[in-house]
C-alpha cells in the first residue's frame, strides 16, 4: 500500500469570452511584467532544464579552491544556479559564520572547511546541519623541486636548519600540523624554528615555489602537488589525514539547493572526478541525481509518528521519499515475492521482523538503528466493565475480542504468541470475534460501540482515546514491540538513506514519537 502524496492542481475553465475578461487578463499580465522587472539581480533564474534556479553563497577553505571552483562552474552550467565562492582559511570562515549569525546578517548557504573537526564545531555551535565528506588529504613537508635536501623525519628537518614555513592554527593544515607535532613532542621546536607562518595553505605553498629563500613548508599533499613541489611524508605526520566536508548552514533559506550542490560535489561522476584530477583522494558519495528517490517500507504503527519528519526531510533534501505503510508481515511477504523488490529502508513495527527479513533473504539490510518501543494494551470501555486485568482474563466465556491478523500484522503475531504462552490459547481463540489487518480498523470498531468488549492494540495507537476508553497494559516481555530501521546494503543512495535514519533518530523526531505514547529508545545504552 503506497502512500503517495500527490499534488494535483486543477484549473477550471472560464465560462465567458467577453471583452471584459480579455481586458482584465491583459491588465493582470501587465502588472506581472512590472513586478518581474522590479526583481533584484539575485532573483531566481531559469536553469538549462527549465527548472527555476537561484544563487548559493559558499564559504570555502582556500586549499580546496581548485576543485570547488571547477565543480561550481559545472554545477552552474547544468542547473542554472549561480554559485558565489568566498575563500579564506577554515577558522576565519567559521568565525564569519558566527559573526553573520550574531549580527543577523545574510550568511553562506554552504561551508567547506579543510578538516572535519571544523564542521563538528560549527554544528555544535548551531551554525551548520548536514555535512557530507567529499575528499581527504594529508599534511606533508613540501620541498622545492630539485632541492638537494634529504630528510626522513622532523628531527632531520630541525638538524638541517631548513628555512621552512607553516600555516596559522586557524587554517585547517596549521591546526592539524600543530596537533600532530604536539603529539610527537616537536611542536615547540618547529614553531620556534619557522621562518614565517601564513593564513592559508596556498600562500605557504606559493612561498616555497616563488621565494628563493624558502626551502619547505608544512602543507597538504594535494596543495604541494598542485604547485609542483616535492612531497616528503614524515612519520610524525602519518596520522594527519583530514576529511574535506561540505556542510549546509543552519541559516540557509534554500537548503534543497545547497544539499543538491553538496551531493554534486560528492558524486563520483561529478565532483569526485574533479577532486581526483586535482590530486585529492575523493571519498565515495552517492551517485548524482538532481532528485534522488528512496522507498521506505514502514510498519503501520509508526505512520503518524514518522510522516511529518519524512516530509520535512524530503523538502529540505529536495528528494523523493515513497512511503509504503502496512503490517510488517505483509511487508516482509512482499519483499520475499520480489514483486516490488527490497526497499531502500525498512522501519519495523517490531525488530523481530527485520531479523526475519535478514534470515529469509540473505541479510539484505545493513546495521539497524533502534528508534522506539511501545507496549501492547487492552483497550476497554470506560470503567472496564468486564474487569479485564491480565491476559488470562481474555478466556472468560462470552467475551468478544478484537485482534489483528497474525500473518499480516506484527501486533497480531505478538498477541498470538502471548495467548499461546498463557496455556489458555484455545479458550482465548474462541472469544476472538474480529480479526483486522490494522489496529486502526479495530479501534474504529470499538469507537462504533457495542460490537466488541476489548481490542488489543499498541499504546501508541490510542493516546488520543484516553478520555473515552481505559487502557490496561500487558505485562509479558513480548507485550513490548521495539521499532528499528535499517537501510538496504546496496541502496543506490547510502548517504541519503543514512541521513534519513539520522533524522528519524533526531530530537525533533523524538518529540513526535513521545507525544504519541512511544518510549524513545534511540541513543539508549
């Protein structure tokens, strides 16, 4: 059962052909033309594919300039989006984001620092949200080509009394160099012996290339190779590898476009090729798609809790999420038949169904994230006239019970298992008057009145009915269903799927689950 949120715009035909209508239409068109002419230079423009595009402002670490400039031009050509690039070192750009935020000033849409800790700090400061790692590089000693210098470690650099330069700690390479050399015990000696320091890695590399008296610099390997310098990998810097990331700012008013640019930078056939050509080591991102699509098979109990979060994610990412809601038994059965294939993500009513899918289909899903749990309760009329307190009470003669179908529903299967465990499964089975595919239809039967004495549903299904009915929680361990989610191992968009999983485990998602009576489990030890 596919939940397709279709947006259908129907335009009614006008019933008149008179001159008044024609004149009114002409006036309206005239007004629209005037308004369009008054748009600013930054107004959205028409892309090559007919889609309305806009502009993006990108704060980018200077050392990443060559590939980002090239990819930005390609992105502009393919999408019609104007990309405005501003370069400085990673720390300066992070401080600019803070200043923008503090002063209520227009800020960047995208932040590309040289090392991932800058991204983590910006996120902790509330400056950025999503971040995609796109390439990696390492700190090395860069020497003038042809220089008659033989050094194998930092001690050799100091003994040779080379004239070398470093970068300021606000720069990604400077921060990483200091961290590594503090760890090896060489930082103070290197800092004292330096000839100079520069705010960006590009300036440090240029000093070696162009200044006769500068013999070496501690820079990124990619930058050294771009400038034709000789690369020496020192053992003290072996652990200096850093990830270049593309972070979306929290203040952007065009997150879908910003994320589209980030995905473009990370796509192997787009930005990945460019990073490799400029001597960076690209990190594999999702393949390029302007509007990537994920299918999520989701247990029906989660529907109300996840729907808004999923639609917000869809809008922010500029992607398409197709939600298929049903009982987990039905969902796993459809996966097995192969009629619709295995979904990109599977969110269960109970974790046992992910285990079942893994067992039946050679483990198609990767590691799971536990999201929530909910208890099975007996929903009874106000005052509990049948005095139902425990499962064995369901064997009382003449009781009319409503349950969900075990083959289709996790809820039904759990109830069936609990009935059997009481030793009175047959007596309870005789009292089952109604079996439905979903808890929703059972609840409707109770609300209609007079048809049933009790239905077994999830507590999360009936929070809104506490004023009309009583809830009798069940005690057995199997009365608790745990909801988890996992992505298909070979989904074409693993990073997008991972971000959706993260969003479903976020604080905003937590509030929605808890409001519906779920117990939050994400992040629990």
